[in-house]
C-alpha cells in the first residue's frame, strides 16, 4: 500500500443565489485517485458562498432551505455597515458563517461514503453570476506498485 495526497481545483459557475449540486464532480475526482480508504476534504475559497451536505432527492427540500436562510438573514438590515458591495454582500458573509466553508467526507473503495439521500452542494449566497473555486483534497491509502 502507498499513501496518496492529491489536490484538485474545481470551478463552479453560479447564476444566482441557491444550491448547486456538485456531488458528481467531487465523486469523479475522488474516483480518479483510486483511494482505498481515506478522507476527502472539500474547501470553498470564498466568503460569500459555502458548502453543505443536504438532501439530494427532492428539490423542494432545497427550496425550503434557500427560503429559510434568506428569511433568517434578510438583505438590507439596518444593522449592516458593510454595504459597499451591495445589499446581498453582508448577508452572504453571515450565511457563510452559519454554514461551512469546508467538509470532510470519508472515502472507502474509491468512493465517497455519503448516505443514500446525501449530496454535496455549493450554496451561493449572492445574486448574479459568480465563478466559485473549490479545492478537493484526497488523502489516504491506495494500491501501490510493489
């Protein structure tokens, strides 16, 4: 057995606020490493978008999550002083703080150990189009040439 440590940069284009599933992209990168066992870390390089593991079967769950977080953290709150980048910027930072910028997912037999209804999502918190950079790091053991 030999150890593996691989990094991949993923670019994801978003069109507006909301959840974009990226499970298939992350899974493809993990499978390319031939990891027998290990850990996949997914990290987003932004402060106004985040990562979550959520329900991936019923799109109404996504809509409910998107609506709930927008109600929890409204735009144009008079408490905000960070307003130069628009009314969605400070709420985006708060939403990112409440969710996650990195996820750790176990790997076994070359695949992610996600539950049957779990998917990995980029959660865009800003309006408009954005290109988001995500790093996928896989470390663990792989079949080595001996």
